[in-house]
């Protein structure tokens, strides 16, 4: 049997979502995050699931001089 739980708070008192989620197990928090991520992807037309790949080519200066015999 499932027990009914009711919590009464004042309207001028801000709810603490942070305290609630910190009290939940890590697995439950990750599952909730994944559910939100999937809903966001489903409702947003321009979002693709997965990680964005970002890279940049960086040219480094050589420490060796042009006439350095060790370079050959």
C-alpha cells in the first residue's frame, strides 16, 4: 500500500529544491537529469543528442634554429 505524503509550507517561504535533490541517492539524481535531457531533446527541433565535438589546430613554434645540425 502506498502512503499519502503531504507537506504544508508557507507561500512566502522559498522551496529548497537543492536540499531535496541532495537528499536523494546519486542514481536517482542522474536518472532525473537524463529524463530532463531527453525531454529537452524531444521538444527542441534544433538539438541533436550526444556531445558536440570541438577541436582547434594549434601551430607551435619550433625551439630549434634553422641551421641546427640536430634538426636534420
